[in-house]
C-alpha cells in the first residue's frame, strides 16, 4: 500500500472518528488546530487506525502525531516494523 492510499484511509478514519468534513482532512492538517481534536479524540482516532491497518502504535509515539501526514508516516513505519513475538508470552498449552 503506497503513502497516498494510507493517507486516504487515514482521512476516512478522521472523518468517521472526529466527525469532520472530508475536505478539511489534508496531509498538513493539524489534528489540534485544524480538526479540533483533543487528546481523547486522538486516542480514539489512533485506535481506529490501528484496527484498520492491523498495526500497533506505541503510546509514547502518540505525541509525535500532530498532522494527518505524520499519522500516515507512523502507520507506514508500524507496517514496516516486525510485530512483537507472541511466542515469548510465557504461557503453555
């Protein structure tokens, strides 16, 4: 999936979760300033994006997501990094 496809899906998630007009959601749109999202909105948005793209974005990286473009970059980075291993969970059958 290329960056433009990721941006389009992120824009769709922003419209759905944040209740904003699609034309407001641009690559440079600030979640706080342009889309009026507060920290709770951003957490809900990230949860929706994680589910949509089947990725996990660490909580400490949430502060680095200020714009729609940064969210796309975060998703792309999460897709490229290996998923944490569940084999070391310490449970046995």
